[in-house]
């Protein structure tokens, strides 16, 4: 196997802000221009933030699912299955003490994989295997902690259990299908940039605002209709909804300017209106009100959730990934000329 290094340009460190802030405990540092990243402190000026934002806006489309993804998921009958996967990922965040960034990476990997894969028969165990591989790869890439055990990831809320060798095979297939591009621009990337900007810390951006934005973004993962919007548009919509939690005029001005930078020109402002309308509908739903407990931790919805049935063990010799392997080689042949740098 050749070099495992991908050719991506890193906008920020692979470690998310929440990793070094005790998982979503945002605290204002003594020096507002210094932000914890990967266990260390570094200075990020306004100019550096603007430059990083420009790179995010330029590159985000390269990391979105293939065109027509929503229709693809509907045609394959995977709408409910995808929602369950996203719910499982969010539950894993709470259970395994993972950062928001890791969940958004895993969700991005899953959506990109499904949009690329031409498989028409998606059995339930295949969807679960892919979701486990996505979370495993994301946690290895993003978390500033020891690698999670593959058995630990499968502790609950799954109908099937897989041998480590099976998951590792799926991980390699996933990496090949994604072209080894593991640092996507997600909606959460814009939250990280916001919290890295010293101007926002000096303007007393409140912890509750960040928590509300994170909850909105996590909730958006569960609705396939949000997949058609650019990550920047989803982030901007969540920021606008979070403005009600700001208590100072200076904070509102800073955040409004940041949103303007994100939206820019062309069709993004029109899409922002559509995205905000969709977010309003989702916020008004009884389901959101029922599950948005605390910092987006799920309340049990049924006895099945509380008392899950015994998992079905899937042996490695029963898992044929050849269809994915063929497609991975074909897709890699198409994308080698494309550089996501």
C-alpha cells in the first residue's frame, strides 16, 4: 500500500475546540486571543480567522455528498435508516464523551459514502456496519484521546455486532471510497472558527449561545432535507436563531458581521431563507421538543430503547464487501485527477 497521507489542506487542527474545553464547556481564557487547540494555546488574529473562513467557504462544496443526494436516499429507501444512524451518532457522543466535531465528521463520511455507493440493496446490518466504521474513523482522526475500542462503540443501540476484523475491513473500504479525504468542512467548522476568533470572546459570547447553536446543528443532521444546503448556510441559520441568547449589543454586531461574511453573495442568501424556514419547522415539531433535553441528550422514547434486544452477531466470513471494493477502485480512478487541497 502506498502512502496513507492525503493531500488535503488543513484549515484548522484535527482536534476540535470542545476536546480541550472539557467537551463543550466554553470558558473565556485570560488572554481572549488565545484558544485551546489540541491541548495547547495559540494566537489566532482576526486576519487569520478571515483567511481560514475564506478557505472554508471555498472548499466546503468539495466535501458535500454527490449532487441529488436527497433523492438518492429516498430512492434507496434509506431516509428512516439515515435518521436512525444520526440519532445513534448523537447518542454515542454523550455516551462516549465525544466532541461535536467528531459527530459531524462521522455524519459527513456516512453521507458521502452513501451518495457515492451504487449499491441498491441496503440491508440493515450493512447500514450499521458503515455507521460504525464512520464513527471509528472520525474518532481516530479527531479525538485527542486514546483510540476507542471497536467493541466499546457497539455497546448499545445497535441490532448487530461485528468482529473487529470486519469493521477494520469496512474502515479501509470507507477510506478508499472517500479518497482518504477526512477533513471536511462541516457546519460545525464555522462554530470552531467563531470560537477561535478573539473578537467574539472579548464581546462576551455566552456559553449558552454556543450550546444552542450546537443543539440546532446536531438536530439538523437528522433531517435529510438539510443535506441540500451548504454547511455555511446551515451554520448561518443556526447562528441567527441563537441571537436571542445574546445579551449585549456588541456581541450581536460581531456575530451579525460574521454571518454576513459567511453568506457572501450569489444564491447563499436565498438558500439561507429556505434553510431558516426549514429550521423553524423542525424547531416547532414535537419531536424536537421531546428530545432536546439539556445539551441534546436523548430521552428514551419507548421500552425498546430502554431494554434493547440481544444483538445479532455477524461473522466476518459472512460479510462480503467486494461490491464496495470494486466501486472504490472505480471511484478512485475517477477522482485521482481531482485535488481537494
